[in-house]
């Protein structure tokens, strides 16, 4: 239902910083007691998407770090 824009073209560390900040804001909104139920569902979707994107960036960063180490050891 909700698609957040990808953070393309940014360095991985900046993508992680942006996504972690976005996650904190969404979690803050979800912790508010007066958020309407309809909005809670959207926020949960946003949080899931953000967590998925964050995991993807972390995996990419880990893969690039691992491949860099392999090249250095060759």
C-alpha cells in the first residue's frame, strides 16, 4: 500500500543513517496513544518497509566489505 522512495545514489553510511532516523521517528509516532487506528496500520507498513530497506543496505555494506577484504588478501 505504501511505498517509500528509495535512497539511491547515496553512500551506504548515509543511507543507513537516514533509514535509522526514519525508523526512530516512525516508532515514536507508534508509541503515541492518540494515533488513529487507520494511521497505525500505515505506520506499521512504513516501519516494516524501512526495516527491510535498512537490512538490505546493511547486507550490501557487509558484502562490499567482505569482497574488499578478499581483494586485499589476494
